[in-house]
């Protein structure tokens, strides 16, 4: 059966008011769940799995995948408006999205995030449709050494988050990496840095740390600079980016979409790593890299298109081989089994209506997400006009409940507050907090794969495995090059004056 | 070093590191480099934190690619780079401290948040959230009673309906539990 026939079957599944209503409902739930800190895409999908039980398998999976693809966009809404990433990958969006809001350009931030998400999602789905089976086979050939190299490449992106102070960024990322070692070692089962406290056996969860570092720290910083008079941001530009602005960032969106899809294919890599890496690569390729971190539309576009396209990538190993690539994929795998389906090569042959129904639904879900987002942005932006005296207490309330919602533990709430204080302290003295998140996200992937690689093949594996060696060298280069450029720029701008150098 | 990795030895090590850290910051504060005392806080804390954890790694099993390898690697680089930054602070080759802010108000906000944290367990999430929002809005100079009540009530209702009822997140009920 050729692709056209398969798509004809797929679209026939979703044409009708009921499937379209289900897709719309899935997109709305996905956006709302993604926007709410503490509710991850996997939580949103998991919560609706029971509701999907009475539906036909095709409609059930269409609902759940619509939630999945919309939730990554949803995370960008709160990231841009109140610097509270709704999903971990939206932390990268916040780096440029929130400065845009502070400049009164919330409309541009949200509009760029929406369009980048839509295009990213579409590219991810297109690659999924065309290359699912061969890509899945390649991904599974990656050894632990290759994964370690990929994770280290992700760590090398710290140089792009430095805003001129690489030393402080590296200290921040090392803090995140050290934090991630707290808890039970997943390989040997040894308890590390837990001080015999069972609350620390699982270490610190990502989401409370993320909410604390990004949202709570902003509120504490506001307390420090509080003038006694609450302001309202009255000059809010809710205009979307112009066509000319979009044309400027088209290559960023396309490049980041492809990067995001490729990274999403690797089990365990995920949207967050995709967002960080594509942000870094976009900054290097940009004609205005100095704007990154200060409200660059390219920065927002790079992060959002990558995290949305990674959904298509993550579905590649799931649909083609039955291997979940992310937590959300694991929940989707459960949903497949609930409906008596086994994802893998046979699914394409025996149930093409399911597979191509999902593909068709993802295309339509992207379009519905775009339409809902265009309308919804006008409402979302009104959040920014809420008086500070109301907004900041509500941000703290959202942070607290979002942290608690992760696992129903007050320890996560305490961690969120603690990271909020750390985030305030770091920001006060010029340390970026995004590298801490990067360290926490990548720490486990770096360590587990490094140790597995060494246990299997010894330390020599990192130069025997050609792919790992190449990626490690690229990572080293991508880390050193910005340092060299920064040093050279500093030497040129100093021009022989004898003033002390700023590090 | 294994003596300092747990028990009494660890406590001693903690105090030694803590005193060294305080001494470093105070040395900056009362020297010609007092404009960099704040910048020295984070690298000093990182070094102290790293040294504390480094001592603990001696209680881990020592094996090739074991549980101590990566923590020690991160700790090594952390001490090295934080030490480098501390040196730059001492030489005046880094940014000066930012201007002082309203630390008193900040401390009040943090303490209020911590009190809210403990109040959630005692009074329950809904009562403590209502009170926390109302008090914080008052402190942030928002004093329209009707709006404050609407916002606080609205948030409590939202969190009850969405989180407690719809998402089955078992928010602590505290005092309300006795009446249910």
C-alpha cells in the first residue's frame, strides 16, 4: 500500500465532527496542562487514558497524541508571560520570551512561540511519516558511549547561555550536575549524599527545581527591589510578529525543527535537550547573537520549534519499534496496550488506519493549535496587565501547588522554595540559572551512559567508537569556540588600555 | 579522609568548611575588596559545598566506573572554577557587587513563604493559601478589600476544582479535614 492510499485511510478516520471535536478537546487540554507548572505532558496524557477506554482505539490514540503535541506549546505561554515554564523544555523559551514581555512585547513572544511550535510540530510529523522505520533502526544502534557523547554535547551548550560570563555559567551547570547526583545511584543502588534522610533517596525532582529557579526567584528579586508602589504594565503590545520578522527567523525555525526531531528520536533525549541544543546552534548561526537572552525572537523560535518537533521524533521509536522514547511515550504505550494494540512494524501493516490516523490527527491538531493560539493569545496577554500586587502572590501560589502536584510531597514544595532562594542569589550576582536546569536534566544521562560504556568496554571506548569520538570532538569545539571568540572580542574592544579585565 | 566521610568526622568536617567559608567572606567584607564581598559568596559556598560532598564520597564503594567517579569529577571542576572566580574577586577582576536592595522586605517575603509552607500542613492548603495571598497582597500594597477577597476565593476555588477534584491531587486539608 503506498503512502497516498495510507493517508486516504488515515484521513478517513478523522473526517467527521466527532474526531475533530476530540482533536480540539485534546489540543485544549494539552495547552492548559502544558501551561500549568507541575502538570507535565505525561501527566496530562495519563489523566485522560481512563477517559479514552470507552472510545475506539483510533479515536483514543488521536485524543492522547493531540494532548501530547499541544502541551509543549502550552508550556511556552506561562514561560513567556510570567517566567514560569509550564514544561521543562519551556525553560529555554523563557530565556528570551520573558524579556520580551518585560519590554512590553508579550504579543511578539507568544506569537513567535505559537508559529514556531506549529511549524516545528508539522516538520516533526512530516519526518515521522516519511522516515519512521529507518530512523528508529538507526537510533537503536546508538551505544552508551554515543549517548554519553550526545549528552556532553548538550552540556557544551552552556557556553551559549553565558551572556559573556562563561565561568559563572560553568559553575552553575556544575551545581546542577552535583545536585543531580544526590539520591540512590541508579546503577549500583548506593545511597549518595542523602544523610540517611529518606526524603533525599529520590534526589531533587526537576520540576520543583525549575519552578523555584525561574519563577520563585523572580518574585524574591521583586521583593528586594520593591518600591512600595505596585505597578501595572500598561503598555503591552499584543501585536503578533510581522511577516518580515517571521521571514527573518524562517531558517531558525526550520533548522531547529529538524534538530529537535532528530534529538527526539533518541530514547531518553527529549524535548528539553532538543530545546537547549537548538538554542545553542541558533545562537551560533545568528547574525545577532548578542540579542539572545535579551528578548530575541530567534531564541524563542529556536526553543519552541525544537521542543514541538521533538514530539514527532519521540513517536518514531514508539510507533516503529514499540520502544517509548520519553515518559509521555511510555504512557502512550500503556494506552496502546489498553486497546489491545502492539506498536511496532506490524502495526503499520495490520492497523494502518491507527498509524495514519495518528499522523493525520497530528497534522490537524497543529492547525487547530495555531487557530486556538491566535485567538487565545489575546486573552493570555491580559495576564501581564494584572497589577504586581496580585500577580506575584499568585505566581508563588502557582509555584507551590505546581511543585506539590508533581508527586504529592511537601518535600518538593520545600525544594521549590529552596531553589527559589538559590535562584535569587545566583541572579543577584550575575550567575545564569538556566545552566543549573541543564545540569539537572543532563546529569543522569551523562553519568549513566558514561558508566555503562566504561563497564562494557573500558575507557578506551570513547576513542574506539568513532561516532562517540566525533561527537565528543564537536562538543569540545562547540564549547571552546565561543570562549575564543569572546576572548578575541574582548581583546579587540580593550584595544591596549590597561584597565582590569572583567571575567 | 574516610574518617570525615560520615558520623562525627563528617560533622567536624562540616564545621571546618563552614568556618573557612565564613572566614573567606568576612575577609572580603573587612578588606579593600569589600565591593566584591557579595560576588565572593557563591564561589565560597560552592567550594564549601563541594568539599563537604567530596569527603562523603570516601564512604562510597571504590570501583572502576563506580558511584564516586562522576561526583568527584564534578566536585573537582567545581572547586577549581569556583576557586578561580574567587581569585578574580580578590584581584578585582570581576563585577562589583550590585546595589543593596530592601533585604528586610525580601526576608519578610521569604519568611512568609516558609510560614505558608508549614501552615499548609497545619491549617490545610485552602485556608493557608487564602491567608497567604491576602497577607502578601497587603504587603505588596494592594489594598482593595473586595478584589483581594475575590482573588483569594477564586484561587482557592480554582485549586479545589481543578487540582483536588479533577486531578485527584490530595492537597492537605488540615483543619477542614476534621469537619468533613
